[in-house]
C-alpha cells in the first residue's frame, strides 16, 4: 500500500491540473484549435480560440512580427520579423517561443517541404532562397533563383519544385529543389505577391497585382493557360482545403472575392474591414480567417457558404494568420 502522503500528493496534483484546465491554462489551450495572428505594428502575437472566438493571450513577438507558417508537424509555427535574419519558432501547444534559427540575410516568407525536413525561405533584398534543415536548425544551402524581390513561395505537393513570386521582376521562378537551380521564369503581371497551387499540383494561380487579374498556369508545361479578370488588385490567394474554391483578398476594395475551381467563376464578393491581407483555413475547410491590417482585426468567414460570421479584434497591423490544429487525428475537408 502506498503511503498516505504520496496519495495526497497525487490527488493534489490532479486537482491542480483540473483547475488549470478549467481556468483555460496552457493544458486546455493545447487541446483545441488555435488561430495565431501577428500584429506587425505593435510586435505582438494574438492567440485565438477557434471554438469561442476569444483572444486567449497576446504575447510579445518582437519588432515587426510579420509572416508566419505552420510546420508540417502541426505544432510549431515559424515567425519572421521584418529586418531580422533569424526566424523564431513558436510552440503552439506550450504557447511559448522555443528558439531562433538563422533564416538568411533578410527572410520575408517561407514554405516547407512536404516531409517537413526542410524550410525554404525567400530573401527579399538579396534575391535568393535559403534552405533550412529543420531537425538541426542549420542552413543547408543557398539558391540563386533568378528573380528580383522575392516575396512568396509555394512548394509542389511532390516536393520537387518551388514557385517563387518576384514582386519587381514581375515573374515567378520555377526552382528545381534537388538540382537547386531555376528551370523557368513565368512572366505574369506587375506587383506579384499572392500565389497558390491546386490540391493536385496541376495548376498554379499567380496574382497579377496592378493588372487586376490572376494567371492560371499549367504546371506540366509551365505555360499560362488563361488570365482571369478581377474587380481590383489582388494580394493574397489561397485554395480551400477541399480544392473547390480560390479565396483572394482585394485590399483596395476592402473585400474578399471567391472563385470556383476549376471553372474560375466568381461566386462571392464579401466585404471586410480595412485592408484585408492574408488568409488561413481551418483543417476541416469550414472556416476562413482573414487578417485586416488597418482595422486591427481578423474576420471570420463561413468557407462553405462564403459569408462573414464575426470579426475579432486583435492588435495593430494584423497581418500573418495561421490555424493550428488540435492534437490528434486531422479532420477531413468536406467534399
């Protein structure tokens, strides 16, 4: 039989854990889906509960906390601060920064290989990509991709190619990641920033800023198949988890436009706050979150009906947004 003192200690520990969960401590937050938002102008990170829409915590994130990307492990979030060479890694289960790793000279955006072994970072002013080995946190290489002022990157589903949006050279670089060299420059439109791939990787969608359109590229040939007109200059673009729709932010119209895929028909034009910026979807594809930089908030949309549900006040300069899934099996997006 265990001593009475040991039993009492175990009971006291269990009671304390129960209180922590009941009070919404880290143990409770780690068990639910969270939405993370960087507030660039004030250098903070908002932690939001998907279930309640409440801001659970506002944490210091460093000056000009900007883009953030969820690692394939579904737990760690890589956060870029404008003007810093380091990338900070945030543990979304423990709600704390765990370490910093060197990301390149001036990283602005990043994407992971599908297996999670590498992160590829675009360096805006030095016009190249750096390769980060995730397990060790060491830089594993540098790729001169051939474009000017890279601002976005997407990796193909098979992990063989990277597509890099170059804002000033008005093109997208196609990079062979194994060979570590560009194989094609796709000329599109002025002020390119947003881009995304279809779920099967067969199509690339390039947002052509000042041309007020987006290009549809056949990734088998890397030729533009067609251009789709838009009501105004596009910024970010993201395909829904089920692959049926393309969400696009229109900052000058304070709106999100939704196009059906693969026919590219406008199905919704949804007003936002001020300067809608970046988009994130929940893993089940039911909800979209849109950061609105100038109105200091995130708008929550029903991603199946394409309507607004609510808006959540965050911080000044709401910019990067990502959804962290709850631990356990990943829900399937509805077909």
